[in-house]
């Protein structure tokens, strides 16, 4: 059976499907077990009545938060389930990997009558375990937004006869004056991390490419005393020939940014309510 992404499960009411992902939350009581399974597209509640599925009890007892499992079961409607009114009644649960206790706290946990509040781990701790911290909706949303934004600009330019290029990032000399460069050893000589694709963009114009663009990393050895810096960032560059005034350049760049903004807002409307709220707060 092929895997079904969780955001497609609602189309399979009454059918048996296979889902895979991380365990985001687990409640394992004497008679019932509830598993919140998360993949890159959404979340799904797995509901287990132990009396009906005694063969799954031993497997469930081994599970821990952030373990990875494969679940095959029937998709059912349930108005009491908060996650879209849909749950899965499993027929089988296969353990792909068991997670050790997490070394960081990704989100602050509020105090209850029985437990004290738990503070979120510091930024340094979370960076040390970045691959674990990136499993949260908020962090993954940043990369989804970036993908949407870059894709919108890329499609806008491709439709207008632009060619995408990928320029070298290890170069023999500094490509721009006025910006410090990072020097690296390149076998028997020095090389430098590219400060900009400008030199190669101009070569492309001289080669008759007429319209080009690139998205890629940029490196500048410039010290900064703020929380935002330009030592390494992703740039979106474009260059084109046969223009008559600055208005031509402005029209192209404004059009690309408008197209990206429109796709960005469309993407917002298709996300879950939590993600939409987060994104609207950024726009």
C-alpha cells in the first residue's frame, strides 16, 4: 500500500490508508491510547481502544514522543476530534525508530495543578540540536514560506524568457570592491567566497543571454553588531538587456515581487489555522 500524506486523509473517509510520521503527542492510559501523528503536511489523531486491539498494546507501550511510526488503518469521522473531525482507527502500527528522551524543550509548557511550568530551552541549546528544533510547525513554516516566495518569483521570470543560472561561489579574486571577503585554501593557492554573482551576470549579458536570474548564497566578511548580519545570506539576483530607461527595470522587479506576494498570500489561505495566523502576523 502506498503512503498517504495526512493532508489528503480527509478524502479517504471510510477507506483504509497508510500514514507515516513523527509522534507529536502520546497519551497512553489503561484502556485507551491517543497518538497525534505529524508529517510535513499536517497532523492526524490515531485512536486505539485496547480491548479491540490487544495485539497493538505492546507496540504502543514502547512508543515515545518523536518516535517515527507507520500506521495502517481506517479513516473515520468523529466530531469530538479537534483536528478536523477526523481520526484513524489503526489495524497495524509499525515502529520505524524509537526516540530517546529529547535533549531540548522546543516550546514552553505552561504550569498545571500537578506540574510546574517548563521553560523553553535557550537558543544556543536549540541550535546545538537544530534538526530536532526544526520539527516544530513554526520552524517548518519558514521554509515553506521561502519555497513559496522563491517559486513565485522564478515562475514570473521564466514566463518572461529569463534563464536561470548558477554561478561559482569559489572564485579566484574578490568580485566587488568595498566588501571584505572570506579567504579559503584552495589546494596550492588562495580562493575567496563569492560576494555577489554580479561579475557572472554581466558575462551572461555579454554572452547574449539577455535575461537571467539566480537564487543562491552570498558571503560577505563584514562585522556586525546587531542581530542581523550579511556574512551569509540567500540572494535573488536578476539582470537583463535592451532596456530604455530605469522604468523598465522597475517594472520587472516590481512585477516579480508582486507575483511572489500574491502567491504568498494564496499559500497562506491554504494552510492550517495555526499556520495562517502565524503568517498573517508576518505580512
